[in-house]
């Protein structure tokens, strides 16, 4: 019998932790002047420093340090007055220096937290550290069925990504979330992504790998007080996958523990296709990276006055913005939870700022637009309809230019074409027909085309008018007001009403 999620929760307590890597959006790399632009021809954005050629001397990208301090401050961390880079020694073909320049026991930011909200309940996720390092190159394994190195005929390496500033944000283990562990993990990554986007330090595109998560999960018997052995699921590349990875590891580990087996401490890979994790390399014998302070770089010692300047210049962060919006929008706590769960709080706020009444903005984002986002399996924010478009639609409905049905057609057209609302309204001739003489003409034509229905209405069967209304709506391509059409038809046919 397969274990259910409820079975797991009855016997085990989950603890998760996340290590999130963020590629910064700096113009140049971490230790050299090479461009970081995504999608260039392989190996065209390299130099002796990021290729690790002998004698090349690195220099720290000041903007990357500033961005890291911004991230640390936004996550309530202390900023170290003095810290260093360290060499993390290991061999892998995508890392031409044979070591990664990282930070080890002296990270730039320590001891912070991020509060996340799931269904109106707050969970505080402790942040252990935020440190700077560099990205590796990218291997492409050619000829195998899976794209993995096993079974491949040969491999190609692209060093364009080698040396791009990479920030690692490490949480403390998060206990006490119980059944909600998968959702809290997802909510944490969502909140972190929103903060990074607000700070403007990264484009945080999970599908392009500029934000990637390793998810640690362990289970311990309820009430045991001890923590279980954790596994590390690598490179989980969507918000949905973060949630699925935690859940599937909880189920897998519970089956092992139920059978009296032990959980191996290992790296696992999440499969988007099967929704479960597969074993990678075992970590039971910890790799010795022989860390030592990087001799080619001077220590980083940010002036406290500079740090305070950066703090003062931070933009309004998402949580504060939401609190302010809630206040100014005057929405209920329940509405706020619903909007928050749908990921539309900021969108509603911006739609209101663009001139729409709160209720209209809320209804559009929670209704038709969330439905469209779900159909396309994207977040509402990535749907391609701007808050300004929604405010414009609300205005067009309010002044009688569009019916709600036509406004929805306009949304569909915006999604299809990428044009703005005014453009699609003009292109498609979307306009409620309120010209009475045009409606009268259409009504006469419908009556002439369907004399049976007309006779029934004349004979007192008012319900038969529906077919005629339908014909008029069809003739006017849905642009007439159905109630007005019905009234015109009944007036003409004198159907005893
Ligand atoms: Zn370079």
C-alpha cells in the first residue's frame, strides 16, 4: 500500500532548509570585465581571468558587493565589517580554474530572517548567511537520451557563464511547519524572488537559471526531539517544483523509515516529469574542498557609512508595500489572503494606482485574469496584461464603451497580440452597439429570418424571444447589450409583456 501524505504527518515531523543561488544582473562578471549577457554565442564572453589562465589577476566587482549588501539588508542580516573570499578547491570541467572563488567562514551577510505568509499565518525563516561567489560554466552532454553525462557521446563546455556573480542565500533549518512544509518552502522562495526583483539586483528567471534552489529535507519521528538525516535536492527550477520536491522527499523518506531503513545523506535530482527525486552523488563522506583565503583578492571591508547609505536608499520592500496597500485599499484580511495566495496583491495595487476602483481591480485580477494565468500555467504577474491595461478596461466598461464580455474579449486579444487595450479595441472594432437604429434594424432582420419564433412571442410565449436575441447578438458580434435587444424585440412583437 502506498503511503499517503496524511500517514507521513501522523508519524513524522518535517524540517526543510533552502540554499538559493541568484545570478546578479550586473553588466560585468564578478572578477573581470566580461559581459554577462544571456544567450550569446558560446565562449564569446571570456577572458584570461574567467578562463583561469596562469597569471591572470582578478578584481572584485564593486556593484556586486553593493547588490549583495542590499540583499543582506533586505533579509534583516548584519553586514560584516570585514570579510574575505576563499578558494573552494575541486575539479570539474565547467570550472577552468579548478577552484571556485567563494566565501567560506567569513560571509558578507549573516544572521537574518524573512517572514513569509501562508494562508494568513506567519512563518519566520531564519537566514544563516548570504555570501558571494561566482557561477561555473555550462556543460552540455550530447548524444545520450537523458541529457546527463551518463550515456553521452561527448560533452561541450560554454564558459560564458563562468564568473558571473552568484549570491548564495542559505536558510537555517525550518522546523514546525508540519503539513504546510511544502507550501512554506514555496512561499519562502516566492517572497525571496519578490524581494530580489524589487531590489532590481537580478532578473530572477527560474526557467533561465538565474534563480535556482537546492532543497534540504529531513524527517524525524513526531516528539523525538532529534533531527533526521537530510537529503539535498539540487537545482529545483520552478516555484511549483520547490513545493513538489519537499513533498515527494517527505513521502520517500517516510517509506524508508517505516520499513526500518535509514535515509542516506545524499544529493538528489528533482525530475520535472515524474515529480520525484532520483539519487545523485552520496555525501556520506564529506568532500574536502581544502578552503583557504583567496590570496589574489583584497578583503572586502565595507565602510559602515556606505552600508547605511545603501540601507537608506533601499526601495520599499514587498511586505511593507503590502501592508501599506492593505491599509490604503481598505480590503479585508480575508481578501488580502486570497489576493496574496493568487499572487496579485501588487497587481491590484498598481491597477488602483492607475485609476481603477479597488473592487473592480480585485475582481479582474482574482477572476478572469487568474483564470487566464492558470490556463497558461504562469504567474498572474507574468501573464502579459499590465495593471494599466486593466485600469483602462475598467474605465471603458464604466463609460459604456465595452460590456464586461467585450472587455474579456479585449483581454484575450491583448494576450494574443501583445498590443495594449486601446490598440486591440481599435483593431478588433470592439464597441458596445448602443446605436438604437442599428439594433432596430438587426431586430427586424432577426424577426424576418425566424417567423416561427416571432409568432410564438406574439402569441404570449415570451421565452421564445431568446432565439431572436441570440440572432441579434450574433449579427452584432456580441457587441450589443442583450437586455436592450430583448426589450426592443418585445416592444416590436408586443408579446403580452
Ligand atoms: Zn572574463
